[in-house]
C-alpha cells in the first residue's frame, strides 16, 4: 500500500527534479489545493497544477528542503518545508503543506504560508 508519506516524498523528489509529469502523477485528477487560513481554493485539478508548477519548474534555483515531516496514520502527512527559488530576491520561503491521500494519489493539499 502506498502511504501519504510515500506520496509526499515522491512529489517532493519530482518537485526538486523539476519533473512536471512525475510531480502531477502524484495527485488525483480532481486534486484540490487550498489555503489553510482562508479556505480559499488555490487551484483544482491536475491540469491547473501542471500549468502553475510547470512555470515554476523553469526556475533553476527552485528547490524545497524538507525541515520536518509528521504522519497521521497512512492518509495524512504534514511537511514543513523551506523553499528556495520562489522569490525574485533569492530569499527562502517557509511553508507547511498538509497532504491527504486517497488511494494511491494525493487528493487534497493545504498550504500555510507566512
């Protein structure tokens, strides 16, 4: 069985390899990505992820370092990440990502950003 932790690691590895196809394959066709604080949907569906992350992956400095990972059973993972390459000034961004597994894919993602 594929756990949420397996999927979180797989998508992180694909993110850092800038491999858009491997990255979006980790997510459900109807994946929902939302902001924890507002509940607002940031994007929905693999196509939206492909478009947004495909553009990000063109940035050579883009890299997410895993600071810590907490698992809640087999279905939920909370990752604390430090991301380089998002800001034009070269600074890093700290973020929390919560991944929820459905079957062998990530069905929901919640982000907490400063």
